[in-house]
C-alpha cells in the first residue's frame, strides 16, 4: 500500500495519547475563549482547527513514532523436510 | 493506531464524541447566563365594536398601544433569535385564564432587541373573547419572549405586566 504509514507499538501508544489530549484540550480552549468573547462560531473554529492540528501531529509516520522498532528473533534454518517429519513423530510418541 | 487509516478513524471517532460533549457543555452553561429583560406596554386607546360573527353579535376589541422593551440582555453567545409577543391576559366569569396575542415579532440580532414601537394596533390578530362578549373585564398586557438558541434548550419568559383600564362599552351598541 502506498500510504500505509505504519508506526511501531510505542509510537501507537504515543499517538493515541497525543490525539486524545489534543482534541480535548482544543475543545476546552474553544469553549473558554468562545464563552469569554461571547462568540459561538469562534468556539467551533478553534475546535475544528484543533482537530486539524492534531491530525497533522498524529497521522503522518513521524520519526518520533518509530523509535522503538520491533526486534525480531533471528530466523532458524531448517535443513530438510525429512528431519522435520521425524521431529514431529517423536513429539507424537511423547504425548501418547 | 497501526496505520494511517486506523489513526484517521480513531481521531474522527474521538473528535465526534468530544464534540457532543462540547455541545452539551454549551447547552447546559447557557441556562446559567443571567439576563434582565425589561419591557412595558402602554395602552393608549381601546375601542370595542360589535360585528356579526358566526351569526352572533360579537365584541371585537381594537387596541392602540406603545411597546417599549429592552431585550438586549437575552442575546448571549448561544442566542439565535427571539420571538416576542404582546399578550392580553384577563379573567372572565366563565373562563379563568384567557390569553390573546395582539402583536408579535421575530428579533434576529442584538441591535434590533431594543423594541420601541409607537401606536401599534392589533391589525394582524383579532382581539375577541372565546364567548361573544368580553363583559366588564380588566386585562393585563405583558410581553412574552421565547429564546431560540443555536444549541440547547428553548427558554421562555415574560416581562412584568401592567394593569390597565377596564374594557369600555361597545361603540355601536344599539
């Protein structure tokens, strides 16, 4: 996919926290500013702008979200299919 | 939050939830904004004429009044418009509470909320009792207002009414 924009697990945790705190924060700021200036349109302009800014911070895969890449175990080389077969047979015997 | 589509969906869904919270906060907080609407109705003239209506000789009242009201304090950040009406209220022997709308107006901005109308007549609405005759009644004239908000609850109220003179005898009484 062209725009998959994956991030790592630690990044997912961060992006979720940033998005939720950001959106709630702009809702509160919008409410307070709108109430003080008695302007309802301003409240929703601040809120909409806040969602856009939050999206800008959270949607792209910034390097900030990819600092803890998953460390995979080294791959195991299997020599022959036959060897694998005998191994599984041994396991069967053990279990019975 | 793994890829772009999931993050976009999460942000959108959360923003919608928070938006409903924001709307609720606006709706509830608007109920606590204090206002001080004042207004009075002065009746200059009140004439009664008899006309035939529904095969009955019926009293029609014709009123001329001055309306002076300051409703600017009702305009807060969540006020879309006001509906204002002058209502005559009176008590008769057969009916405890009678309310007749004599004049109304829709106010859409704070600049228009200071109402000063002279020599207003009940041209739009007929001033008749539910029975053919008013009899000797005294009516209160008060200004009712309904506040329509952008978000939240409809609020209504009325300004203090002033007792005025009792109804005269019909002008074309035979």
